[in-house]
C-alpha cells in the first residue's frame, strides 16, 4: 500500500519533497536486517539497474551529486589551472567541483528563457578564455536538456572533455535529430553526474551516480571513490608484499594515487533501487503537474509565464520555474515569496548567478552576463513534487492570482 499524499489539504506545500512508499521502506529495512550495510550487493544492483535505465555501459554510485561531479572531473584527469566552462546559472556544486581540483571556472551566459547554456554561450565563453579550456560542464537545468549535440560538436572541434551535470534530469531524453537517448547515455559527452538529494526526481537521502561508456574511466571512478585503493592483482606494483609465489596475498591492496571516501552505503542504494523502479511514474506525474501549471497560469501571462521550453528534449521536470515580471506584478520577489509563504506555499530561487557569490567575485572579479541576469531577475520555483495533486497546482495558481490582484 502506498503512503497517501496529504498535500492536497491546505497544509504547507514545500517547493519540492521526496515520495517514499511502503516498497521503499521495505527495501531499506531488508538491508538493515541483513549483514551488509556499506558498499555491497545493493550498490552493485543499483548501479546495474541505473546503467541499464539510462543506456550507459557503466554507472558508479557515490555519496552525493557533488561527489559525482568531483569524481567525474578527476577521472578525466582535470588538474590545477585547467579551465572549465560552467553555466552561470547552477547550484554551487557545479563550479565548486572544478575548484576542488584546483581548476579555474569560466562562467558562460545562459538563455534568459530556459536558463540553459547553449552552444553559442559556450562558444562565447571559450573565446573569452582565449583557448585555454580543458572541459565544459553543461547543466540540464530544471530537468530540460542542454543541446548536447551542439556542445558535443564544439567539444570535438576543440578537443575538450564534456561532463553533463544531470543532477536535475534523471528520466529526461535528448531528442535532437536522429537521437532519442536518455540523459546519462553520454551520446555526446564523456560522463554524466546525477544527484539523489530528496528534492530530486528519485532519492537515496543523499547520493549520486556517474555514468559513462568508457571502461577505463569507470574503473578509475570506482577506485577514486574508495581512497584510490585497488585490489587488481594485475596492477600491483609492490610484488614482494603483494604475492606469495604467484598467488596474491588475501589481505593485500594498493594505493597508487590518492582518492576519497565517496562510497554510497547499501542502505542508501536499496532506497535508490526501489525508487528507480518508480522513476517512470514519477516523471509522468511531474509532466502532468507541469501541464496543469501551464493551464492554470495561462491567464497571468505575460506577467507570469512558465520557463521556456528547450528544443530537442523530452524533459523530466525537476523544478517548475515560473518567470515573473515583478514590476508588472507590482511586488518584489521577496514580497511574492512572503505572500506565498503566508498562504502555506513554499518557493525557491534556482539560482543566483554563480559569479555573484563572494568567493567567485573575489577570485574572478565582478561579472554580469546578460542572459543570466535576465533569467535570475524573473525566476521563482513553485511547488513541484510527485505526491502533489492538480488541486495543489490550482491552489498555487489561485494564490498567485490573489497576489497579482493585490490581495
Ligand atoms: C545542478 C546541481 N548540481 C549539483 C548538485 C549537487 O548534488 P548534491 O546535493 O547531491 O551534492 C545539485 C544539488 O542540489 C544540483 O542541483
């Protein structure tokens, strides 16, 4: 029996939340009752199922989306001073992953209607960086895909690595030209990174995944998530310690380079596997809710419009972003958020342009990219989560109508 949603009642509607049912709870309980809690059979099963779901040869589970981005850049041998193009509109983690490795971030502008970095924006950032870029890190904002075919062509032209920040986009499909591929299949990229934070489409509490098609990269990702530790006898360097005669010693492992503890536990993975089985239902429900928002908000255009639709994509909506002309509405964003809050409706801003963060301002100076500024001036994420009902959408739309009417 699934846990019944109570969100259609006039309680607080958060902007996002997880959907946990009895099958999820049973899956986690089974692991707790077993012998293995840390990375073990449930992680392997989750990785296999995830790789199959997104059409990737390999999936490597890790402790967060941030860890996934860090591991992906590490596995591509990003090193100090390498520059990486990152869209200005994203969560802190996208740019921070570059800095973890001592790389430098080149912020690219985004489309003001979709918040996505297009190939033209990436190209402008590459020009600004004057040819010293190693990689690009597009973000599939809100669950729509960036133009990976276009970005892939740019990457091939300039010999750049390409990592997709797919933390918002599990369940989305790229549909450009002949392509109809799930995000994560890495048709045009080297790797894709996912997050399973509770507001994301599926959750493990905290968790992440990297997908790729390259076996060597997958092997390195697995090693680097666990201290850089290897039990591969073919690679052992210290033969005197490693072997007794021809036979490897049973306790023996080696560390040839330094890695991290970014392991996912079997407890988390069991929840992930159970949630993955519900993914198609989650995506369909979210699409229905977004369609309901589009109908309910139609009267408020042009003061309030939904995020622009990106071509070449079947989105898996993680967020419902409304673009609001606050001057036309006659209230600031803070006033609208507070008024919604008083009516029991949560909202959030995704995102403040990354270059505005004091850390990045100190490092790279003051910047203003026009698309990112225009997008940021208008964006407000309204409640969207699987256990919402269309009645909740109507309640949010009604609240916005009252706010616009000065109520
Ligand atoms: C676009 C984007 N990238 C990366 C991350 C980092 O994921 P996590 O919170 O799992 O570390 C997030 C999470 O909020 C995100 O939204």
